[in-house]
């Protein structure tokens, strides 16, 4: 079936195609906004609203138990924060924690994802067991690992005594061992989600590319470097950036394990802000700490997006 274009006569008698009348610009589609509103409203009420309120609170002297009105103090809380060495120590500990958990977490998850991507027997069972830590609440994970690290009856010290390697030690109370012990728990608890993301990326890699590289004589390492990693890199960058942000904002796991001790050796920025707000009642000062942490996380997100966009342009 062919289409015929309607024509009209020019003054000279020739025919010219009839122009289509220009469409009027459409106004805002209120029906679409009405459909989006049920999903958008909880975000505005439960996320955006409290965020804006917290930012405003950082410029006040809000405290618990005071009878007078809250006053606007401008940037006074931020000025005090610049000279607060305890907060910047917690910020440094948070950076060490985030990197110390994220990097080994990614390397171990990558090895586990490569293993689970192989045609092994009972692979479905191994994949199911690999995500068990992800299904456990952080509070439960913290309590479980406190039992493992228990200096008297913990499994770790019992194993050390059985192997004749010593009498064990109090891992979560030692100044030199508290942070490494908590980092190990963070790696164990967060590795499943990284494994799942990397495994999904591996399954999206065309198998024909691996077969072609194998026919060309490429070994396992060369196939990984030239075929697997280029296809996996976008997923790896995304999950690494998310893990850095999640680990930097950790609270429940470290709070259950050590509550920031001993001597502040595991006091992450989120724990420090929590103590200032709910132990000492300095809500305005704690909100200023939250603003600094938001700024740090925003920088990480911006760097991740810039790198992702640059990679997309290169491809």
C-alpha cells in the first residue's frame, strides 16, 4: 500500500507539496506528574525534607534540653569544626576504614565471581551460600562477630590456642587490633553485594569473545585482560564508587562491634556525629558534621560520574 502526498497548485501552474501545519507547543503534562507523585512524595517527605532541615540546623545553636529559642549563628559551627581535631581524626579513620574495606572487598569478590561463573557442580548452591551475609542485618552480623572475637570463649582465640599459636587476645579492645578486626567484618559483610554485581557483569560478557581469544592462543590471564576486564570495567567502577560511599557512611556495624572504641580508634565520622547529637545534645554542631560528610560524599559521586561519562565518550 503506497502513500500519496497531498499537493497544491503554485501560481505558475506547477504542483508543490502541501506543508504540514506547525504543531502547537504542548503544556505541562499534569497526568504524568500525577502518576509519578505517589513515588515522589515519600522521597520528598522522608529524604529531601529532612536533608534540607538538617542543613538549616547546622547554622543554628540547637541543643537538647534548652528552654530558650534556637538562634541563628551563621557559620559558627563550621568554624568550630575546623579546629576540632577529634572530628578530623574520625574523618581520617573513616577514610582508612572505607578504603581498607572497599579494596579487599572488591578483589575477593572479583575472584569469587570468576569462580562462580565457571561451570561447576552445585554452582547454584554455591551462589546461594555466597549471598547469605548480605541477607543478614548489620546488627546480627555485629553480634555474631563479637562472639567470634570474644577473648575468653570466642572461636578465633580457641582456634589460636588449639593450634598452639598463643593464648589469643582481646581483638576488639586492643588499640592496635580493633580497627583491623572491624575491617575484616566489614569485608565479610559487604562482599556478597559486590560479588553479585560483578557476576552479573561477567554473565553479560559475550562467550564468543572468549572462544575467539582462546582459538587465537590467548591464555587465561590474557583473556581476562583483553576480554573480561574491558566488559566488566563499567560495573566495577560503579560498584566500587557505591561501596566507598556506603562504607564511609557506616554506622550500625561498627557501633555494635566497638561503639567507636577503644580510645576512639574505630570512631567513624557518623559515630562521632551521633555522639555529639544524642549523647551530648549538640544538634546544631552534629548537623554541621553531617554537612561536611555530605560534601565529601558528593565529591565522590561527582568524581564517579565524571569518570563514567569520560569512559562512555571514549567508547
